[in-house]
C-alpha cells in the first residue's frame, strides 16, 4: 500500500510533532536537575533536537528506523490480516465492509499514524524520565563516571561528568561536588574523553 495524499500532507506536521517531543524529552530530563533547558536553548537546538536524539546511539537509530518501516507497511498488513483475532484486538479494528476503497485506505493509515504517535510519545517520555532518574541515582550513590576533561581558556582543567550540552552551553558535574555547573562553550578551550571504553 503506497503512501496516500492524506499521509503526505501530514509529513510536515509529523516533523513538528517530533520537535515537540524533543522539547518534552529535554524539558523532563533537565527539570529533574532543576534546569529549565529552554532558557539555555536556541531555535536551532530545538529544531534539531529530534534528529540529535535519534542519532545519539546506533541502537536507538536502528530501532527508530525499524519503527518507521514497520508503520509504513502497517496499513497494508492490517488490510490483509483484518480478520485475524489478535490483529483485531491489538489495533481495535472496526469493520470496513461498508467503506469505499479510499475510505478503507484512509482508515488503516489513520490506525498506523495513531500507533506510531503512541510509540514515539512513549519513547521520548520514557527516555526523558528514565535518563534523568538513573543519572540522579548514580549521582546520589557516587557511581558517575567522570570520563571527560574540560580545558578552560584560563588554563584550568577539570575531570567532569557531562549531563548534556547544546550549541551554547555544557551542563556538567565535577567530581566531589554535587552542584551542577553551566558553562558557555566559548569559555572552554578543549574537551577530551579520558576514559573511552570503545578504544581503551
């Protein structure tokens, strides 16, 4: 089943939805550290937030690509297997006997879109909540890996745990200090990964 005109019209709104989900995820994550991330973000940070999230880890990227592929073919799968009990129950399908072919197509496309929205909403919400929660837990239990070294323009260097960053700021913790530091990128000369498990 090919993409219909109604799905093509929804593509711009789809990216807007992803941007909103990226804002929601970042807001939830940083709020757990007492940071209003929108105060420190530029428009570009907001626009690229979903792309940055998807490409942050190859496993996440692969899972998201697979998720989109599955939902791309979901309408045709539903149309072919609409009479199977588990398909009916899982997607709460209604009878399409009285619908025209175009209306049937739109109906299954709508089911696929709703399913994709629920999966993406769960992903972003879960990522934001779990990411902040487990990072705070490690902080309280002194289990953070201070694997980065920040070299400042003044000549000072510090080993830090980086909570996150955007195009303007680094958000980090220094070993032995539970106060979160927010430093402009312009004040940092260099950043080094001192503990790289991928190559060490």
